[in-house]
């Protein structure tokens, strides 16, 4: 049985796709506001550059590579779904989930190292922003992984195939946020 | 689901991915030159380019209905409005006829503390 929203459209596009774009628009304000606040305070606190020097650029670079590659597998999943291959789409979504898992493992290792060095969320304004921004981003990664698992299970059976594109759009946004987060906390030192 | 016959775009997506990785390498290597303008261009300029590539080629934002772009643009505008509205107060600590003593005193203490910490850590690393 299909949800009613799946079988009707009020705006000329799939209701689910409109819903995802609504979510992403609100996320622009959430993440944009957080990053804008960070930029404001960073510019007026030159000493934060010293704090930022303790983040690991190689780890951040590797995580960026992982997310970009997982974005590739997500869009290839959509491509496979458009070509009618639900099982391949599901497999590619599983690769994307694995990429998200790897990202989180590296992030956990990174946080453990920084916390053991004494850089906690209450250490300074910079570290407060660092853990808040990367933490909220990580929560979105976890949510995306759960959603993709559900969509992949259905896609393999040929059900709700339109959701492969929708969850992909969400995942690309998670990648987009990291694309801006990476230079702010790992490069600008 | 699209009604037209879908072509296989695998090659296009992989090409975009390779370009993104090249841009990532540039954004990491550029700041190594320690020239501020190069850092700004390579780190932040490249981030904007990468974001556009992902939005256009992976999210297909360019083929969405116009009102989706208006929706995203409106939220972006509100975010910029927040920044421009708050930034003058946050980023400036004095002006021609005013100061923020509640900020300046802790800041001067904080700056001294941060300078001490920086000296301590740089001493530890050497």
C-alpha cells in the first residue's frame, strides 16, 4: 500500500522530491547559520588560527575523499535505478553506506585523539564550534545511512524506486556541507 | 520516474568525480604556499566550485523546477541576512563613539591567555 503522498503531486514534481528540497532549504539555514557564525567569530579572533593548527589536514582530506566517493556511488545508484536495475542500485547504496561508516570511524578516531590531547568541546570557542559543526554533520551522516539502508532494501525488490534519487539528493547535500566545513576547520590555519 | 528513455551517465559522473578529486588536491596544496590570497582562492574558491559541480551534476539542481531554486535561494538569502545583520556587532569591538567594554576586557585577557598557550604549545613541539 502506497502512502497517499506518493500517488499525487501538488507542485508538478514528485511529492517526495519536493519534500527533500524543503528539508535541504531548511538545512541551508541550519548549517549556513552555524558556519556564518563561525566565520564571524573566527575573523575577529586571530588566535583561533593557533587552535585550528591542531586539526589534522590529512585526516580531513581523507574524509573529504571518502565523502566525494560516496557521493559518486549515490549518483551511480540513481543512474542504475533509472536504467531499471534495482539490485545494482541497492548494491551502490550499500557502498555509499559503507563510505559513510568509514567517514564516521575516521571521525571517531580523530575526535578520540583530539580529546586525549585535551581539546574538548569546552576548551575554547574554536573547539566548541569544531565539535558542534562536525558533530551535527556526523548526525546527518548517520541519518543518511539509515535512510539509505531502508531505500536500498526496497529498491532491491523494485519498490519505491523513486526514493533512490531522493536519498541521493540528501546525501549530496551532506557532502556539500562537508565541502565547506573542510576548508574552514582544516585548511584555514 | 522520468518518462524518457534514460541514457547511462556513468562516464559523466566518474569524470566529475575525478575533477572533484583534482580540485581537492589543489585546495590542500594551495595553502602550503603560505600566501594568503592563494589560500583564499584555492581553499574557499575551490570549495565553491566543488559545491557547484556537486549541485549541478549530482543533485541535478539545474533541471529542477524554477521554484525549487527560488526556495533554496530564499533560504540562502535569509542566512546572508543573518550574517550581515549580526556581523557588525560581533566583529567590531569599538567604533567612533562607542566601545564594548564587556567584550574588550575579556578579549584582552583571552588574547593574552591564547598567546601564552600558543607559546607553550610551540615550545612543546620544538
